[in-house]
């Protein structure tokens, strides 16, 4: 999808607030990008606030550094951001992709408990699948921790995540196959048993070990 298409798709009203500081070397660039978005998209209303004068916003979103860009008082992005990236996010509102953007932002802000609560909401858990599949090691580790926290708080609440995890077991990435096998063991859902048993023939011994442990956990939960 081209940049212009993302900009053209933003027709519903949106607000973008940028928290800045006079001592921030990156804030001016972000403000420039957000103003560019505003010029391209008449439905987007932009405001720029000093972080020390916007205590309510800072506390509500647990802002730890600037620049912090807040979309619709719902999603916060910390650090550099481009007009194109914001356009992509705004164009995805109301879709599972938007949920993934929110989860990624919370993970980068180290708000794991918030992610865990979000994943327990009906239909939200699959939003982490793109982060597992395409994210880097730190993203996968953070997602894994958030899933573990959600499962511990409410066992069985992530059932709708299981089919997507099973599909990721076919990944060409050895690390991803192993990580997903571990997660399926954490969720202990018997629907994953056939796929995990197929993984016992994996050419990587670490993946086989992860599948073996996951199967043992699931069988133990069933007994």
C-alpha cells in the first residue's frame, strides 16, 4: 500500500497530541512530521503540549520520555515517528492491525501488565501474533511474558490465541517454532497436541525439546 493511500483512507476524525520538552533533541522533528500529517489529512486535529504542563496526559499514559505521540488518547508512541507511520496506524483503526499497534506500543513502553489485561479481553489475544511472527527477539520475549501473565491471572482466557499459535509452528524460523511450542505448553490447550506431536520430528533438537515439554504439560493438565 502506498503512502498516499494511507493518508487518503483517514476520513474519520482523529486527535494526535505530541508531548515535547524544550531540551529534547528529537521533538522538533516529530512535531514537523505530525504537522505534515495534519496538512495531508483535514480530519486530524493536532496539538503540541509541553510534557511538564500536561501532567494529566503524562500520568494517564505513563509517559517516560519525549517525544511522546498520543493517538486518540488511546495509543502512545514514544520516540521518533513519521507522518507515514502515523497515517498507517490511523488508517488501521477498527481493525485487528490497530490492536497490534497498541500492543507493540505498550510493550516498547514496558507496560506488560497493561498488555496482559488487554489480551484477556475477548478477541484481543490474536493481536500479538504479528509481533511473534515478525518481531525481533525482544518483542517475542515481551509477548511471551505478557501471555504468561495473562494466563496466570485468568487461565483459559487466551483460547482464541491457540489456532494462530498452531499455524506459527510451520514457520521456517527455528527460534519462533521453539518459542511458540513453549507458549502452547503455557496455555495447556489440548487442541495443540496434534501439531506439537508433529513437531517431535523437527530437525532442531531444541524445538523437539520444547514440543516434548509442552506435550508433557498439556497431558499433565488433562490427567
